[in-house]
């Protein structure tokens, strides 16, 4: 009864330590030596019966009556407790003649103790907490119940007693309730905090640390404060939902399908932007749709854009001795505004075309044009020039050029043959070339060419029909001095004829002429959508004469580019190497060159970054290779031989020679400047920062450059990531063409038993064994470059010695797939490393395959299995002496990850056995966040695990 009457509903955050009515008889009467006057009295209040502890000795002096509770256990963190008393005090005036001695207050005391002392009572051990005075006094007739709460602070021992001292009042104690307050367990700002006991006056705000809810993270430890009143205030260090998750009612939920969130933030998931693929729930990024790309500087969360279509309406006019090319912007900019144009020039004599080289001057420039016009000067008389205008945008480099814009609606018009002409004529052969419109097709076009002798007896006409994949052909074994009729028609994809056909008559020449010019027309490997124009410019007088005729014959060709079979000429075949330099390179006056800063050390001297400012031309950033003083004539020739070689090349993915200084004491080679330097170093510095398709895009560029070199019959011999340079749009270009470089320049070069110096880990076995250097051995090296790129600049074969590498290769071991390497890419590497060089793919095959992979990003999704059985040896499978690692720090040091020693130690990972148990998630959890580092550590652990099986052979 008493309980039901007086017990208040418990407040949520109030924890009772003690709650007793007197009737429960646990408040003890304490005998203090004299007569103790507290007694248990039954009373009736509002019709209910209840018990009180009462004392009422108002007429006697010097009262000192004590009543003490049982031992109250304390929760360790509850240093502050509340004592709530309900009591009645009688009015002294209601006692006749007792007013001198009668009191109307009593005292509350407490005593701390680590143990229950039973009935032992020592007054001296009690400290006074408060004097308890009633708010309302009870008179004779009317009972008034008071409720008073007092705080007992700074409790520190296991428990305590409360005691009530009467000093001569008339009191009835109805109930005593003892409690403390807590801040309840809560989730605030995505962090959960445990129930916390409110602090006392010495710690009014208690700081509490929390943990982020599932799938939320925070940079700072989330914290909050618990007030003395049991309220949470001031949360600090917010948790935010991880990428791919958003906050929904104190939880982090996966982004719905078709939406994404790239970063840990308080933001909601947003719908995938334009031209991206919608993934399943939990997407952190929406990858580009097939045929759409993001430029390196585009935000990874932004829309994707397509390639620009070709520039339109290219027109050439001449004025004041110059040729002016103008065109209109592409119809389709792919959704981008950063369209620029570049001009490529080819000089054709008969069927033979060559790059126009450095002679030609473009105003304002030949590349990076934002205007749709350029003026060209310094053209020679009586020559055919072919100008190609390419539209580029920020995404051009990613598509590695020439990948026709996928996902564009296929052209519905069948291709149309628009012009046919003879490019080369002899007495027995005719080389034909025809144009086709539109230039861009979803699929390669094939052509049907039919020809016959014109005046054949029509009854017995013999037709020859050829199906061709290119818009050109050379027909041999014809009869001299004879007219032939040629008809060409484009075939649609199912092989049926489509579009219009064209018929022309051409004659072979009468006399036997020497026909020694081999011409092939290759598929364009150049960049972006392109358009080109062939112009015959006739200068009546040479140079400075201003009397000239305009373009006689202007026409557009198909998207396929005329590709001459140009063979590389070894400068050593020239008796005087200086002649070779002058033939292939433009002489620059040293006053036009400004050196700015040393950027590297070449074999012959320093390499500088600088500026080339030729009068009348825009200044360009260049790299300047110098020849150190004290050179011999032989060294000078070797130095300049690189320019003689480089000057013969003209390709987007081959480092471009600007010119040379040979006529002054300090010889120099000036090339285009590649902002990001050597590829191996660049990748190491950006470990883990590129997606597979970006890496494959780089490889595609390198392969295109190598295809160009192999088409010219040039064998590089030292293809390695360190010899690839990267510019600021991440274009990769093959460099390092010195004739002596393989012998002397490359720090990787090692003398072999055959005497030559060879970069062993990049070189094909047949080239090491008997110096058989071919494009097929370059393909092997390309496979190693692929591995270097996919492994972000990791050293091939790690710390194995050259001898170990050669032995392993001969035993059919091959490098294992780099971490996260797409399976298709690794398969291509293995093909490049086939022992039988005739079975290795050719660079043309490699370019097509990489193009195919880039066109369908899904093809890069399957990751090569990490199969330790195929590996030669994994990195850091043991200490340098071959014995297992003795400590975690020794192991971390060996993989250059010492910076994480403390993370491992703090997480309690102190033995290599523990390391071997770690999963990727564990590595992340101990604080290794950078993907590249995570990879390196995980990869090494995999290697450690498989130490025993690394010697099994992988059949190639
Ligand atoms: P090399 O003698 O060609 O190996 O050049 C030595 C170093 O100079 C290279 O590793 C590059 O770091 C730097 N270098 C050479 N050519 C260029 C260039 N065209 N642009 C930027 N850096 C270059």
C-alpha cells in the first residue's frame, strides 16, 4: 500500500539504488548508547494504512536520536546520488510548553564504506549532508507530507549508509528513495553512444566516445557530453554514411539502384548522371556507358561524354603565299566544350607520302587550336599535301583515339563511293584509291571491286572481282597500254551491295616503267574523329614568289587514312652521320631555345625543360637533351643519331622531334615536352589512382606507337615503362631511340654472354640468347610494359636477380597477374610471352584487341585470378636471404610499407602468423587506406601464404 501510494513513476534515466518505506523494516533504528527514541508507528492517511519511522521527543533537551539505512551498494560510475525523502514534521506550537526545546528540522548524514559493517555504528564516521526542514508543517488536525531531494556528491567507495539525526523534533519519515541519473544509450548523428552515468558537480559534463553505426565512418572519433541531469548535449565528430550509402532514420542504407554516392558525406544518393550506366544498389560511382568517357579532369561524379564527330566543311584557300584551312566545328561535340583541333600534314609524291616534318609553319599553331582555321606556310612547290584536321576533346586521349564512337546510332545511309582515282600507274599495275561517304561507320566497310579490259570482246568478257577491306588496292599483272574499266561498290555488313557504285576507266602505261614503290593503305591509327583533305598546291615559282595557283583539286577522302609504307633508315648507313641528321631533323638556332630547369640525366648529358620560340611560331614547351663538354666526335654522332631516328617518325604516340642544334659547339636535341615524365615513375607516384580502363587506354597508346614503329620496320629493343613518357593529358609516347642506348644508356642494360648489354627482364629469350631482336621481341617487351602499367610501376620480377629471371623464363615460368588486373589483359600479356615468337600477337593485333576492350568496359570487369601456382615467385615471400621473415616490421620493410608498422602493432598484429591470417578487410581496418598500399600488402600476404607452391610450373 505504502509503495503504491508514494512511489512515483520512475523517470527513464533514473536508477534506484534504494527505495524503502519504513514498513519494509530495512531502515534500522540505531541505538546510540542512550535511549534511542525512533520507533515504527502505523498510521492511516487518506484511509490507507502505512508505517512511518517516527520520533517525537519535543519536551526533552539535547536529543540525539539516530536512524540509519542498511548498506547501499553503489554502481562504480555513480558518484552522485539523489536522496528523496518524504516526511512529516509537527508544528512545535502544537505542543504546549515545549517551545523551548522543540525543533522542526532534522539532519541527513552519510558515511561511505567498502563493506557492509552490519549493525556497527559510529557517529563520528558520518558526514552531514543537509539539514532537512519541512516546507509545510503539520498541525494537530492536518497531516502535511513534505518531499525533499538532496544530492550526495563525490562518492567513491563501494557503498554508503544514510542516517537521519533527530535533535528534538516530532518527525515521521515516510519513505527514502536513493537514485542516480544516466544519459540513456542513444544514436546521434549516426554514432551510437552507450548508457552513461551522469557526472557529479566535479564533472558536470561527462565526455563520452561513440562508434559510427554500420556503414558510417568519421574522420574524428565521435563524441558527446552527458550532463548532470542525464541529458546528451553537443555531439562532436560527425559520422557520415560511407560512399554508396545514405542516411535513413539513424541508419546508413545502400543507394537505390540507379543512384550513387561517391563520398562519405551527409548528402543523399543522387541519380546517375547523363551517359552513365545504372548499377545495382550501393553504387559509389556510375561508370560511363559504352562509348562515353570522362576526361582526367572531369569529376568522377559528373556526366560522361562522347567523342566529337569530325570537323566539317574543310576548305583550303590560298592568299598572300599562304594556305588557309578553315572548317566548321563538329556536328556532335560529344557534349563537351573543350574542343580543340590539330593539323597533320603529309607530303605526297606520287604514291609515296611522308610526314611534312618540321618545315611547315602553322599559324597560330598546328595543335591545340581552338579556332576553326589555321594558316599554313613554307610549302614547297609542285607537291601534293594532305592535311588532316582532327577534332579532340578532353576525352579523346582516354579513348586512345580512333575508337569510333560506339553507342552512336549507326548511320542509316549505306556508304557511298564518291570518287575513284589512280594513285600510281605502271605498265602492268594500277594503284587505285576511292572515297567513301559518310566517313564514319559503325562497322568497317568492305568493297567489291570489279574490273575488266575495256575493249574485251563483249561475248567473252572476263571480270575479276575482288572483295576488299580498304578503300585502296594495287592491281598487278595487267597488260601494258591497255584501258580497264573499274567498278567499286560498298558492301553492307551482311555482304549485300549497298549505296551507289562508281565506274571509271584507267589505262596502264605503254612502256615498261620501273615500279618500285610499294604502297599500302593502312587503317587509320590516328586520334579522334578526323577529316582530311588533299590539295595540290602549284607554285609557279619557288617560295617567296607570290604568283601561284589555288588548289587545283580538292576532295575529301574516307575515314581511312593513306598510310605509306615508309621504312626506317638506319642513320649508320649514311657515310657521314651529319648528313643523316640534317636530312631527318630541322636545325634550330640556339638563340631560339631557353633552358629552364634540369629534369633528368641522359647518357650524354643533362636533360632540361625549356621553351622553343622560333620567330613567327608560337612558343612551345620542350625537352632539351644536351651533350656534355669533352665529348668525342663518335659520342657526338651517337648522341645525334637519336635525332636522326626520331626525326623519321611522325605519330601521336612517338615522342616528336622539334629539331636539333648541330652547327654550334653545344649540340642539343629538342623534343616535345612531356609534363608527367617517365611512365614507370609516374605510375609509382600515382599508385592505385587509375581505373583499369585508364591503364588500358595508356597501353593502347603505347601499342599504337609500337605498331607504327614495327610498320616502319624499326625494332626498338629497349621498350620499357621507363622509356615511355607521359604528357599532361596522360598520352603515352614511346621514346629513347639512341642507337647506342641498348648498349650503354639504359641502367637496366646488363652484359650478356654474347657480349651485348641487354635489359634482361624486358627482353625476349631469343634476343638474350642469340641477339634475335625483332618486332616480336619488342612484343615480348610490350607484355612486360603491360605488366608494369597494370602493377602501377612495380619492378618486373621484383628482387630476383637477372640470372634467376632468365632461368625461370626458360623453365616456362611467367609473371603472375598484377592485383586487380582484368583477365583479358593478363591473357594478352601471356600471349606476348609465348616462347615461340611467331605465335606472339603482332602490334596490329594488340591495338585491335585493346580497342575492343576499351569499347566494351564490361570486358575489363573479370579480374584475372590470382593463382600463385603460375607465378615465378611472389614479392617478398621471404627475407633477403631466403629465410622467412623474423618480424612484421622486417616484412613491412621488405615491401617498403614500414610506415604502417605502428598500425600493425597497435592492432596487436605482432607475429607473421597473425599477418598470414589477415584478410583485405582487416588490413583496411588497421588503417591502410590507400588502394595501392592495400594492394601491395594484401598481395604480399598472398605470396607469403603460397611460399611452398611458388616453384610449380605454369605451362605456357
Ligand atoms: P633519356 O635520356 O631520354 O632517358 O631522358 C632522361 C630523363 O629525362 C627521362 O627519364 C625523363 O625523366 C626526362 N625526359 C627526357 N625526355 C623528356 C621529355 N620529352 N619530356 C619530359 N621529360 C623528359
